[in-house]
């Protein structure tokens, strides 16, 4: 089951509004309108941005709670990840986790760094994710834990997705404008391919005969997640632009 597009849009808008209110509350004192806007500007231009930490922390806590709670019968199924079409709270949650990761990625924080140095930082930050993904894969197999193969595939999981998208995304030195264009083109072109070719049918109903088809949901899902990654990079560069300029001086 899944929510309607209207409910999904309202749900995502509400989550975004709540995250914004929580983030601004950490660095802005609600006084007069002029002073409040001055505080907003000061918070946005500060070297340390508490609202980013608040957003990332609250999102991670909510994600952990949802992952633990979804296995209980009392958890509303409409909030769980959708099987085929639609958007749910947990769908928005995994996208938000990747978006938050992209905001503070080497490509966003240090875009002028050498590619080798940026890739080294990306590999270093992604290695724990690869380890967690491997531990999860081995642990679920050893414990014979039930899992939905239609979510990421037989062997794939979200930790692998985070790691692969982060490493591949940091390989290409894109400007802010190019990253924004890449985010748009990737998601539009991918949707066109889904609607005009057999790719959608392959993802939804193809037999699992080899490693690619067995993990098609996770592997091909990286394409859509890369669009979210580049969008997060654009926002991260915008937020940390003055911080980078100050350090360069």
C-alpha cells in the first residue's frame, strides 16, 4: 500500500517545514522580524552551522527509530517503504539521509581540492558504510532474518548505496551550476527511460538469474539517488561558500 501523490506531497512538505523550524530554532532567537532575519543571516554565514548538525542529527534519529519500528505490527504500513510506486515517510527518509550526506561531502565542502585528495576523503568516509553493509548482509544471512528483496535486491542494501553514490559522485569535479543541471538531467532522463523502454518492467518483474538481476533494485536505484546527491552538493556549496572563501583568504 502507498499514499496518494497529494498526501505524499503534503507529508514531505510538512517534514521539510518541521526540519526548517527545528534547524532555525537552534541558531535563531525569535524576536522582532528585523532582528530575526539578521540572526538568520548571521547563522547562515557562521563558520559552524548548527542548523546543519541539527538537521542531520534529527534525521538520523528519526531514521533509526523508523528502521527499528517498521518490524512491529503497530507501525502504520502507509509509513513504510513502498514496494512499487508512491512515496512514504521512509522513502523520504532514505533520500534525506543521502541528501544530508551530500551537503557535507568533499565535493560540497572542498570543490577546488585535487580529485585524488577528494576521492581519498570520499573513500575514507565511505569505508565504514561498506563495512556496515557487509556486516548487515552477513548478519541477516546468518540469522535467517526476513527481508524484502524487492527493496534493494538479494545482496544489496542502503549502506552500499550510500557508499557507491558518494564515491562516484565525488569523482567528477562539477561546478555548482553543472551539479544542479546534472541533478535535473539525471532524474528526467531516468524517468524517460523507465517510461519508454523495458527498464521499468525489468526492475519490477524480471527473474533473478544473475548478480545484476538479483540486485537490480539497489544497483539501478543508485541512478536516482545520484540526482539527490548532486542536489545536496549544490545546497552544501551554497551554505559553505563563505566559509570556504574565508579559509582561502
